[in-house]
C-alpha cells in the first residue's frame, strides 16, 4: 500500500517563484488536509477538502491555493514564494468525517525559500 | 478557539526510564484526543486515541487517559526504549471532523542506551 505520497521530498525556491507540492492517496479517502510544521509551533492547518470539488481554508491559508479535481489528488500551490513559507509541509488523508478518525500522513516536503 | 499545549522539550531519558509527556487542551465541546508520533525522516502516525472522558488509549506500551476534569491527556510509558526516540504530538479534533486537527507544538524525545 502506497498510502499518502508527497512529491518532491525537498525543494529550494527563490523568493517570488511559484511551485506546486503534490499529494496523492490511494485509499479512496474523501477528506484531505495540508499542514505546515514549524519549530516550536506544531502543525498548522493550511487548507482542507471534504471531497472532490470542495475545498476550504484552515488556520494559515494566505499565500497558498488548493484544488481537488479528483478524490486521489490534492495539490498545494505557492503562488509567489516568500522566506516565511520555509517549512515542512505534510499532506494527510482521513477516511471519514468522524472526529475520532485516524489521519494518514505523507512523509513531508521540506521547502526552503531563499 | 481550540488549542493544545504540550510540555516543553526536548526530553532526554535513559533506556528503561519512566516517561511522562504532559498535554492539556482547551475546547468548547467534547473533542477526540490523539497522540501522533513522528520518527526521524517520516510523516506522523497515530500512536493512540481516546474519544470520551475517562477513556484510556494504549499502544506499544504507551498509555494516555482522557481527563475531562483537568482537560488533560498525558502520555506515559513505564519503560522506554531507544526505538521510542521521536517527536510526539498531542492533538484534538472537534465536531468539524478529523480533517481539522489542532496540534500541540510537539515534544522531542531522545532515549540514550
């Protein structure tokens, strides 16, 4: 089982560049989320989706766009990268809407913006 | 809004020592509570969970009890191993579902042989 796959694992961007972080899951989960992990701050929710065609903002959405055209894929786009977006990004998929459901995480993408 | 506070790290222990990592939360309703673990170079994975007051979650020798009266969910293990070295995150989810988890800041645990 592949589970949740994120690409790339590492990326260095220059300020102002754009890029897309890919996330794919093969578990047919309806719910997917993007988090960023910063030292001393835990994980913070960027955007989430409750199904194909439906997305919504989390705690820290500024500077990021998402779309969900299929159940499997949930890409995160940085429109104009800034040094403040240097972070580790995690994608997660969740099998049900129940609040006690387990979230399955990808291995993360370490992004550095210079 | 909801929040989770964990004890400051890093924590360094010797093998076979007793472990406690404190976690307290603030929530308006009755959340589900989780401990996730992140091993070096990997994503997070669920360690244990509890869904209502007085529930005890357990896995791999770790335990945590949902204490509504003290709004706490402390993680404990009686005898840690080197392989337990990782970052541990306490988290909660409320009625809007587990797609909107709220995490603590994480506690880095290092176990020395």
